[in-house]
C-alpha cells in the first residue's frame, strides 16, 4: 500500500474519527480488484483512499462498511459479479470476498466523584478499553493513575465534553449528585448511572421527576439508580465490578442474565455421553473467531 494510505489511517485515528478498512481477501474469475486490495471508508460511507473495485462493487462495500461502523462489528461481504440485469452489459463474471473492519474511537467512561469506588471504576474502565475521565474538585492524578484525564472541577468545566459515546457514572457520595445528573443528561450520553443506596436513589429520582426540566434542553435518557447489576456487591471493588459489568452489557447489548440461561446449556445424563468421542473432539476442535459474521450481496453489473 502507498504511504498516503497509512497516513490517512493515522490521521483519522489521531482525530478519533470512526472509519472502516475494507480488504479484498478472495477473488474468483474476473474482477477489477485483487486479493490484498484495501480501501478506507468513513462514517459517511465515502471512500477516502484505496480501491476495492468500481461501480456497484464499490457501492456495496461502502454501504456494508457504514453498517459495520454503526454496529461496531466486522463482517465478510461476498459479492457476486456475474449478474448484468441492472448493469451496463459488461459483467465481470466473477466473485469477490471483502473483509470489513470498523475502527472506532475508544468510548469514554466519565466518572464524577472521588474515593475508593471511583478509583476502582477508573481502574476497571481502563482494563476493559475505555478512555477514562475523572471529574471532581477532590480528584488527583496520584489517586487516578489509570485515568486519561483528571479534571479537578465539576461538570460545569469547559474541559468536560459529554456526547453519545460517553458513559457517565455519578459517584459524588451525595454531593450534588442530582445536579450532576441534570448536567450530564444535557450531553445525551449512552449511559448515566448513580452510585448510591436505594433510598438515596429514590430521593434523586423523585427530584428529577418533579423538577421537569425543559424537553428541548435535557434528553430523556434513562438514569440507572442504583448503578450496577445485582451481584450482591458489598466492597468498593465489588461495587465497581457491578457497575462496569452493567456498562459493558449496555454497550454490547447484553442482557445481564447468566450465560447458562441465555445460551441454553443443559447437562446431559451420564448415560447419554460418549466420553471417548467427546474427549477426541475437545482435544482437536478449534474455536471460531468471535465477532465475524458473513453476509452475501448479489451485485449487478459491477465492474
């Protein structure tokens, strides 16, 4: 690939802009692109650099890339280049498979507050791939070594930017938590949660319902209070784990239920199992790479 292609990748990454890289991984018959051909597609479905074929092939790749950016998932797109029904009468007469990989900026975990729970939230958020920002007048860089940014102020600071890719956790230990939630909702984040007792959570939610902020200023975002999943958490570390687990579930579309229930795993009776055959399978089978789906598109008149 040219230096310009990699320069464009670096430029988009440094700006934190979402994009996708499409790579031709297989061709059969006649096709204009070759295995290894690559292209960069932005979040507006525009091809910024590279080549994966022209005409309808490029259009199909751009649309699939847009969907991958929206879903945050890779896919393998199979293009049938043999149909000329809607083409110009010059079909390529081949097939092409394209691997499409979205490149998305890290989501932001914005922690409002300080103390042990906030510190554990920062550590765990960093471990699971979030860009961590801590906002609190009492927060210090020494206490939050895993944080990308520590802002010793409140949500009114000009340094604080809340957007759709932001996950906000209010852990202020009751110090203006209701006001922090109202400010956070203005940015329409993906997630807002309050670390508090059930009693305190009820008081805050009652206040938010009664305050009735103007609809044109505050998004109707759901506030999760108390924050986290019910795992019986008691210690600051366990509470942070509960909250991070809920954030991951929200981000990835998980249910929060036990996997044994979701996947329907059943334990068979001992008489129903061929142990020797099962052992052979367990020792030889290879897992399928997760997160890769394959879709097929029939492209007419692609050249």
